[in-house]
């Protein structure tokens, strides 16, 4: 019996950042397919499904990818580490865009890319009837998949800043994300994300990434900073996070009526 022919899904996010079109996103750390479905329909260009600093795991991310699939928003998975086995499993689950944390050298960036490529270009293990291949229904998946895979690496150390151009020069890196919290810590400002000595460093990093021909990204819930970094040339900017929106919104609502009761 001849299998039905299904096309490989197009990665709209990858095409947009390659064309220099700014993409606005939202961070998602709540390990729930239900909340992801709410976010996916909210109108953001992309949502980040985080597995580094959240209780998310492969199985929960799988259900989140399924929940978001009905919407135009691109799902990006931040893997917990640059690990060959971990990356293989998220790709097989159907993730087309990955953010790889804590990349500080060109060699680390090359390794991350190699984990997403089949031999001879890389070392990704070959699986047949996976969700990524639509259970074997995407013809020639292994030959064409890298056209739709988007690899983003996260620079969040002083060493990474020192090697930024070399990291950007790695073939297969589509974008470089600046991690403000860890970068602040690396520069001696642990626990801060908006120190006046570090913000110009981030400005400069964004401009350097654009000058190197790659897409810069960053996360900030501060709307003024988000606009500042878009003006610097950032092409994928997360302007908030689900946990922060829920926590601060709930606190504000509670405070409003608690204060009213005290009148």
C-alpha cells in the first residue's frame, strides 16, 4: 500500500528572521498543553517552550507542540542543555526550532548544529516513524529536514561575548539569543537583569550579531527595553513570560480589592 504524501511543514519563523522581519514572542514555562494552547492563539509570532528552567520534560513538550499546532504561532523549544541525545529526542517529537542554552564558543555552536543534522553533515540519529516525519508519511524527510530546522544558540557569558563573531560564523546557526540574566551574572551582577553597565553591552551584542549576518534575540518583560533592543536590530524578542503574567496579574488583582476593603 502506498503511503499518503505529506509535505514537510514550513518554518515561517526561520524564513521571517532570515528576511529581517522582527518576530515578537512570549516565554512559556508552565508545563501545560492547555496554557500553551491559550498562548498560541494570542497573536504572538512565536512562543518559547522552556525545558531548561521549568518542570517541562519531553512528554509535556510533545503535548504542547500538539496543542500549538493548530495556530500560526511558531513553537521554539529551549532544550535543557546542548546534548546530542536530548536534542535528537525533541527533534523526533516534531520540534523544528530549537534554542540551545549556554553556548560560549564556536566549537560549542558547531556541536549544537551537528546534533540537528544527519550524517555526513552531523551526528543526529535516524528514526523512521516519528512525529517529525508524520509517522513516515513525509517523503525524503532526512534529505530535506534541515531546510526547515532553525537552530538558535544562547550566548550568556563574557566568553560568549568575546567569541560572538566566531559563533555567528558557524554554518547552521540561524540566530543568537542574548540571555540577560546569566550574562549579568557572568559580568558580576548576579540577580540583576537591567543594570546600567550591562544594558549597553547587550545593545552592542545585538548590533554585532546583525553585522555578522545572523538574527539577534533577547528576552525582557520591560516594554521600553524591548523597543530599545528592537531599535538596536533584534529580530526575535520575547516581551513577557506566562509565569510572570500570571503571578503579577494575580497579585495586582488581589491588591486592588484588598486595598478597596481597607478603605
